[in-house]
C-alpha cells in the first residue's frame, strides 16, 4: 500500500493523506491542515515529507500548506485551475502524472465543488484492489461535495465521468469524515436502501481513523449520486420522472437542506 489516511484532530472533520514510496520512504502530504500532525504521522511510519499536493483552494485544504513547505522544503503541486488562488511550484494539467519516489499517481481536473478542484488517482492495472482515488471534496462516502462556491451541473458531469472511469475495486479517500451523516441522509430519503443501513450499522461503531474503507462498487449500492439510474433511486416518487441530471440536482438540493 502507498497511502496513509489520518483524521486531523481539532479540524473540520478533515482527513489528510500521505502518499509515499515504500522504497525511498518519501511522502507527499495532501491538503495539509495541520503540519505538525502530518510530520508526526510521517515520523511514526519512518517517512520523510518531500512534496505537498493540493486538491483545491478552500482554506481547510491549504491551511498549513505554507507552514509545511517552510518546515520541509517541499515543492507544492496543485491543479493548474487554482493559479488565481495561491502560489505553487508546479501547476498540474488534466491527466498529468505526479511522482513521489517510485510511486506515480494521475492528476485529474474535477470541477464542480469548486472550479479549480483536482483529484489524484492511483491506477494498478495488475492488481485493481490497489487502486485508489484521493477525491478530497468531489466525492464523499455516500455523497458528493457541496457547490456553494462551485457549479452543480459541473459536479454532475465530473461525478458521471469518475463513475465511468474508476473500476469498482477503486477505494475512496475523501477529504472529510462525513460517512455517518451522509448515510443518515440516504436513509431519510431512501429507507428501503438496505446497503446503506448495513454500512451505517458497521461504521457507527468505528472511530474516524478506523472507519472501514469503501470502494466505488460498494458506493454504487448506497450513494445515490453514483446510482442515478438504479432502481432503488428511481423508485423515489419525486425522482422517478426525472432524467439523471435532474435527479442529481434535486439530490444535491435535498442535501443542502439536510
């Protein structure tokens, strides 16, 4: 495995991640909220932080970016669509690879939550169970990001793109621990979704740092934003006559009011 997830204390329920090279023991810190916390996690795992990867411009995702750069001398990598918001050493284009040691991920532009959002995808063609996506605030467990500073139609298109692109075994590493609240939202509107109830029962007994990982295939059984044409979603009388885009917009509006 080439990624470590850590729940950041005294944050906005943020997850931070270290993507690392197991041979060189070098790591990239993604969206550093607390530099000291990330340095402690890296030290615990015998890793040296050598790069900083950013997904988007929101304050809780770049909070300690400058501090961590000053402490480690790391270069900052960020989506090219964020150039108006902060300074970086390397601006990433869509589908551009980014490498730490011998570990390479693909950067993908994913506008919607914000116009400048990007994600990082690890693709292993030989072992699909090793695939993962650092999706920050684009995809969440049982949900998607808000569009307060973004665009709901862009987020719909991005979500559809990722749903088609990612294999079912690809694990999600979102930027926040929202799974319990999101599953409660799903069950409020879709009480017949047995998969949501099963996962909620399981994760409710776990702490943020021990929450079981979910993959895209699992998400499609209880995340309505990834299941717009599934029978358990279209069974809702308010959604039945709508097309996929209209369902997405309606669901996002419901979630805004939750």
